[in-house]
């Protein structure tokens, strides 16, 4: 697997108009009253919108044959914001395999996408690809031992996955019950990136920030979320941002998570 480390996955320029970041904001939980997220005259683009623009990169690695796309899962997501995204325009991105970690029975492929606006890394957990003698990689952020500073509810919408897939991730398991069942799920489930972005909205409000002022974000996807689920978000404030976890009925769905706002 070491031959994949450093592999260039290509460069792509993606263009969009104001409709896409507005649709994105609605898909991750913004409301009609959030005028600076859904009204073109005042629009501020959510930084996590960048992840929909760069989704081609992890897909390209799977298409290149690095792992079995039927069994690989999205393990962790990281985002570092360098400058605000424009309301509309073109963004040029380049992608590479920044690391490959050996987890024994599995490998983790880090796919990093870089642009002048952001740097984002997908960690893809690929069963059956480990055991090649590589390094195990860094450990996840530990859960803080103290009592959470904040506890926030987050109600997902029954149509949220259907909306989010219009942003580019059209995998059938998020909309088709038969495809979800074939993937081992009882029904269509949320995109992990939709759940993660949705959490940043109430989290920003709770810490006195605007969600468009997000500067860093990281989380591990622990369990699926289904449209209509109610999440409980626990958060701990620290000097470099806010650590958080999210759960549904006591089962963790986002772990080792951290966000920082300007």
C-alpha cells in the first residue's frame, strides 16, 4: 500500500453560482430566517460547503483501485479554512494521497485536497488492505474527562439526506431503501458530512460565533444517523476551540470532534 502514498489524484476546477451554497445551507439545517445563509443579497457561504466541491478526490482514489469501494468507509474528516469561499465563482483544487496508515487488518488512506480557500482531508478506512508493515498513524483526540460545558439538541429533518445528495454525493444508499438494505442498513441514512455540518450551526450559536466563521473542523464518524434522528451534542470549551461529541439515543455518532471559529 505504500506505493499509494504521495499519489497525485489530479487537479480540478469547479464552478458554481449562488444557488448551490444556498441549497447547501438548507440541506444542513439552515432556516428561511437565516438570511445571511439563504438569501443571495446577504449571502455568507458556509465553509463546509467546500467539502461538496472536493468530493471528487476520495471518489477518484476508489476508482483508481486503491481499495474495495464496496467495503471502504469514511472514517474521519478534517477541514482547515484559509479564506472565505466566494458566493459564486470558480475554485481550483489539487488532490493527493497524503498518507497511508497500517491498522493491521485494514488501511487508512488520507486524501488531501488543497486550494487557496481551504485544505481538507478525508480519512478512508479500507478493510483488508492492512498488514503491509507501515506506521499505525496518529491517535484520535481523547474525549475530555470533565463534565461538558454545553449540551445541545439537534433535530435532523426527514428529507435532509434527499436534499444533501443534490450537492453531488448521489450514492443510492442515502435515498433508496433497497440500496440501504444491501449496504446493511435498515433504511436510507444521512451523509456523514451532512451530519457534521449540521452540528456546526447550533454549536456556533452556543459559543457566540457565526457558522460562516468556522476556521477548523475535525470529527470521526462512529455510527450512522438516520433522517429524523434527534442528536444530543456535548461540547467542551478550550483555548483552541471546542471539543464535541454527538450521540443518538446514547449511541455515539460523531467522536474525537473539534471545531474552532474566528
